[in-house]
C-alpha cells in the first residue's frame, strides 16, 4: 500500500522550491539522519546589515518527505531574519505540508535540523554568538556526531572512526582511523571541516588519516 501523502507534499516533492547548490554561500550545513542514513545540505546567503536570509538552497539525498519539507522550510525562511528563521520547527513544516505520515517525521526533523545548523554556523562565523565558549575537544566531538559515514549511516563518532581530537591555538586537528584511500575519505574530510571551521575561535582545521 502506498504511503498516504498530502497533495502539498507531492507537489513540493515533484517540483521542489530552492533546490540546488549555491556559489559562495555565507553559511552551509550538512545534516545526516541517524534513523535512515540520508543527508541534506543547506546553503544560506544573509544580508550582513539586516540579517535577512536573501537566498537559501538545499540539496537532498533523502526521500519524498525530506525533499518536500526542505522545499517548504526554505520557502518559509527566505526573506526572514535569522532570528525569525530559528523559530521554524518540524511541527510548523508538518502543518504547512498538511501532515506527514508518523513514520516520516524524522525526515522533516532532518530538513529542519539542517536549517538550524546552517544558522548556527552563520552566527559562529560572523561573531554573533552571545557569550561564546572557547572551543574544546568535547565541543568538537559533539559536532562530529553530526557527520555521517555514508557506508553505514552511523555518525563517525558512534562508528568509532575518530582516534583523537586536539585543540591548540585556534587549530583543531581531528585524527581519524580512516585510511586516506577509504571510499568516502574525501567526503568525510570535507564534512568534518564544514562542521568545525565555522566555530568562532577556530582558524584552521586539519584532518589526519591513518595511513
Ligand atoms: Fe531518510 Fe526520509 S527516509 S530522509
């Protein structure tokens, strides 16, 4: 039996709004779902004076519900300030879409998490975090828990792919247990850098491979 989607979900899935990548974004975030291993990447262009989201794009490697949610939340967030966009929740997206099947809620959560993560990255990298805390090994590891190994769908911390993390004078070094010729080494490195580099006091991120 097919999953009962609303007409609005089907419309946004078949003709997604704001789909695609963006050149020179002000912030970007990739989120992976622990429930299904799918991923979504979201790009932001923000007016530096007004903090209004001038442009927003997404690339989804998820299912119809994820694509429809990313489509509708990017519509909602475009033209809003980053403070207003922070208030977008999976429940508001779900309501706008006319309701997702309960089994597909995690797909909406994934899309909304990518919006919140991109806003957080924007604030980190543009000096907008109130009372910023110095980056520690624990902070880095908590961010690495959002980087998914595409082979297993587990995050790289849970998958025991991280050997150590060092934070010294603005340089973060992530020692992985991955061989440099691992099938997804380049993707994982890119996502580690994308996650850690925006932190307000980080100047450089190095990713080391195990051979
Ligand atoms: Fe993975 Fe929907 S099943 S995003």
